[in-house]
């Protein structure tokens, strides 16, 4: 019987950085496909994609921003799970790129897409690491009231998204 050890990885980022973490296959090809498709989805986006390769055991990456490239690569390496990808971006929101990302042929799933503080819960076995779950921001402690709902809707309008 194999044992499992748990670890929490804090994703280091600036508050404005948007992070998407997911899993895909065929790393040698998919890391560049994700990068290319995100560049096409949002002109002017600053983006980095890092993806863990099972064999050889290394992080592959592509970026048009050096800082984001370092953050994505370090985060992917800390997670350590094969075929996991980490995307850091600025000048776009996840909602702008998630449909494109989901349509990349190698993408299997997405764990998180957020600018919030992120922790990744890792399970470690004799074979390797796996993402068990993700903590996205702080725990909820109240229910939205009318004033807060109006403020939310005003912010969404300011961002350019109109409620029908």
C-alpha cells in the first residue's frame, strides 16, 4: 500500500497577476499551443505558460514577459505534478481566455482561474505529485446585501460587461 503526503504550495504573484492552473497532455506541443492561442485571444496580452513534462522531468515554458515567465515556471516546478500547466497573465481576465484555453486540443481540465491569493494542495506518492485541490482566495463569511449587489453590478459595468 502506498502512502500519501500532503503539501500546500502558495502561488507567489502580484495582486494584478491573473493565474490559470490546469492539466493537459503532450507537453512538448501543448505548452506552445496554449501560449499561441492566448496571444491570439487577446491582442496585447502579457502572458507566460509553463508546463511540467513527465519525461524528461522538467518545466517547459514560453512567455512574452520575463517576470511572468519566471513566476509561471517557478510555480509549475513547485507544484511538480506532471502535465500540469500554469499560466500567468496581465492585460486580460480569465473570462477573456477560458473558452480559448478549453479548446486547446491537449487541455484536459482547469483547476483555477483567478487573481486572488492561491494555494495548491498537493498529494505526494511514491510515483509523483498530484493536485488534490485549490484554495482560491479567502473563506466566505457573509451573504451579499442590496448595496453590495449594486456595487458589484456597477463594477461589472465599469469593466465593460453589461448585465442583460
